[in-house]
């Protein structure tokens, strides 16, 4: 089972590089936003896999905090791109 988790971990890291490429070379801003969201989801997946491998479950808390900050950042960026004030 540990080999399977290691393969999953390497696959997640490889997919993170694809997302970073899309963030840098994305043709439009919405493409970059989606890539940042997917990157955040992949980071949470990496945190969960590392927590399972090392048997330290506090790492999942780091993943939860990451996804909450990612969600708030996405909402803020979407409001900014729609040219509305943040309090609307």
C-alpha cells in the first residue's frame, strides 16, 4: 500500500507542475484562476497523502486551512475581475 501512496504522491506533484504551467502561460485570466483552484486542490491531496504515509494527522489541518484560504482568494479575485466593490 505504501508503494501505491508514493505513486499517487508523485502523480500529484507532477500535476502541480502542469497547473503552474497553466498559471504562467494561461491565455486568459479565468484560465489562470481555474489553474490556481486546481493547484489548491492538488496541494490538499498532497497533504492528505503525506498525512497517511507519516501517520501525522495534523497535516490534514494544514490542507483544510489551505483550501479555505484558496476559496476566499478565488472569491476576492472574481469580485475584482468583475469590477465590483468587495463589499457588494
